[in-house]
């Protein structure tokens, strides 16, 4: 199997030299290659996890519990109040569920990128660079932790719960379509943020925690209605780090509430475009990071 | 404890071919005629702990940034909550905001979500490096306590003070009445960090039996996150859950220091009661850690190979 991995991309690269039109075909080919690498590495990690089934079941359960306690706090809050920032429980649960599911998806697929700094510091990234497979796919899939399904499951449970409790919403086909699209695009935006964070660690290895404030911090922020935050902060996550597109803007539309002040109403449908732009930017930053990589001397 | 191993080998002309190494059987440092003034030794270890963590300046700056972002997000949710229910849990909005930033400041100092040393200690048990530690002319628990004290001192200055200042610049939260209150708060924080150490040391000791202490660590992490009141003050917890949470050791880590800061214990008997609560938990947990350590070193089989 290892031999095939090594040979295939090389053969494909030679083939590509013959094809005149680079651009899209190349992009598609690279994408396919990345996907295959990712699937192979992740599959290996899943098989290794599944060797200890009961241990896996326990960590999955505890991962679910950790995130569940996070939601218990909101339940406790609603034990004292009817609404937060003018939002009822069902609406907050919907916000929490969309953001939580997106973040859970991103954490499951690219959460391992957090360890980039360590790889750069101890030089183990060299091993990945030597392999004839896309680097980002290798690093993202390395240490693939299936137990992170716990977070995703919790997000989904809360999302479904929120949807069941929502009664003031008049569902249109557009709104029904918007919910899954939002979750997927939100996950892609979170992934892009994680890739940018990992890229930054090429230059500053110890700053992994800064990424946390945008990923975990962003997730916490999006769980609450935008009405309770300072307007500068809301504008910051719309225009600077576009986390508002993960869930807030589309979710507000679904809930039939106005967009935050100064944000056009069509922004609710901009998530796919924003996700695409984020991916492009993340790719550029990643490329710059890899180019500046100098292996450790020790 | 009489060194039984020594007696055996002295009697025979050759040492026994195989035997289980018992750490209690090894001659202690004093028996080997090697003495270091204890207070100076542990002061040096503590200073080493401080310097070690002070080396990672970028990581500290990154931590301060993250603490501040979380503090900011939590602050707004608390403002919304206290807007709906003023005086919830006996706090004013300003008190609640002070509570948020105290929580961010004490996160690493009191080990709310991980003591910052247990992973390393458990790894040493797993790899067998712990044998080196047990040979040292120092007590294992006291050694790690000293190192952790140094870590806490640095974290208080580095990751504690900075988010507090940032929070105070953004929000107008409650500040202690005077220097006396600050001193009372710092004493409570010191006791809180002692309880935090004792808790995580106990968690780390589990590795002697389980080898992989990740499960225990994760359970402790979960309890710490919820019962320390980091997400929501414990006096907002309802009914029996609140009563339980307020007497568990995790209450010593954040809730008690924060209430000392806010002056909810007053200056007299109430304050002494708060210290006594923290002190009792510290003593009980340190003693439990000692017992676990004694049991572990009696039976320890060193990993290696």
C-alpha cells in the first residue's frame, strides 16, 4: 500500500506536465490527491483507535459529557431568566446548535492542526514533507481523533432540540435549505481559521493558543445572540474575522430577526461565498508558511 | 522503616540473584550521608519552576490574549444575564464582571482546567522516569509542590495580572476596598492554588495504577470546569446542586477567592471561615495524595525497557 501511495502522485504529476491547460484541472487533481491522502491517514488512525474499543467508547462518552456540561450552563441560565438579549430558549438552542455542529465538524476533521507548532519545533514536519503526498492533508489527518464525534453529536442534539422547540418560525423551502448549508459552510469557515492558525505557527510556534481564542472562543461567542454583544465586537466578526457567517447571519434570517445594525440583509446568504474566500486566503497563508519553513537545527 | 534489603545482602556473600526493588528499601539520602538544608532545596526548586515557565514569553502572551477574548465574551453574556435578573446570586453586574475576570486570571494559577504539571508527572510514571525522582534526596510530593508554587507565582504575574488589567480597562467592575482586601484575596488565591495542586497531584498518582491516566485526568478536568464555577458562579447554581457545589473542593479554587475579593466574607470571622474551608480541603487532599504516593511507592514496578 505504501508503495502505491508513493508511486501514484508522481505518475500523476508527470501526466499533468503533458496536459496543457493547468488551472482548474490541476486544482481538481490536487483536490483528489489530498482527499485520498486524508482518507488513508485518517482511516489508519481510526483502525488504530478501534483496537481498544472500550477505551474508545469511554473517551467518546466523556467527550460528549464535556461538551454537554457546556450546554448545562445555558440551561442553568434559563433557570433564572425567560430570555437572553430578547432571545427565547429555543432560539438560543438553535444558535448554539448551528455553531456547535459546525465547530464539531471542523474540530473532527482539522482539529489536529493545533499540533503544528510542536511539529515545527521538534522538526517532525520533515517526515511529512518527504512523503510524496499533499502536506496539508497529511498534517490535518494525522492523529485523527474519532472521539471528537462527541462534540459533533452534542452540537447536533442541541440543534435538533432547538429546531423541535422553535414554534414562531414560518418555514419556507429557502429556510429549510439554509440550515444544512449554514452548518456545512460554517464548518468550512472554522476549518479555514484553523488552517490560518496552523500556518501562523510556522513563524510563531508557541502561539497555538491564539488560534483557540478564534475557534473555541468564536464558538462560545456564536452560541449567544448577537444582541448582547458590543456593536464593535459584532462588526469585528462580520468584517475582520468573518465568524458571523458561520451561524449568526443565516440563523438570524431563519429566526426571522433583523441582521445586526450596518449589515445588509443579503449577508444571510453570503456564507458559501465567504467560506470560499476564506479557503482561498487560508491556502495562500498556508503556502507562505510552508515556504518559510526552516527545519530545526537541533 | 528498616531497610530489609540491606540486611539480606550484608549477610550473604553474594547478593540475591533476583529480587523486587522496593523503593522503601533503598537507603535514604540522610543514610547515605547526603544532606541539603530542606528549605533551601525547595526554594531552589520553586525558583526553577518560576524560571522554567518564565522562559515561554510568546506562549504567555498568547495565553493572555486568549484569556482576554474569553473574558470579553463571558462578560457580555453575564451582562445580559444580570440585566434580566439584577442581584442574581447576590451579585451586582459589577460584581459578576469582576468574577469573570478573576476566573480568567486564576485559570492557570489555581488549576481550574488542568494543574499544568500532571501530564508531565503522569508521563514520568508511564515511562519509568519516576524512578529517578524517587531516588532524589527529596520528597516527591514536596518537590512537585515547590515546583508548582514557582509556576503559580509566575502565572499569577504573567497570566493573572494582565487579563485583570485588560478587563478593568474595558469594563468598570468592582475593585477591592483597599490594600487589606487585596492581601486577603492573595492569601485566598495561595490557598486555592494549594488545593488545586493537591487535587491534580492526586489525579497524577492514579497513573501508578492505571499507567494511562488520561481518563482520570479528563474526568477531573470535567469536574474542575463545572464545579469550580468557571462557567457560571456557584451561587447561581440552583437548589441541591448549588449546595453540593459550594462544599466540594473545587469551590476553593475560584468561588471562595472571588467572594473574598468582593468582600462577601467581611473582614472578621467569615473570612477566617473561608480560609479554614480552603485550608481543610488542602490538608485533606494533600494527605490523600501522600497516602496514594506511599501506597504507590510500596508496590511500584518501574516501567522501562
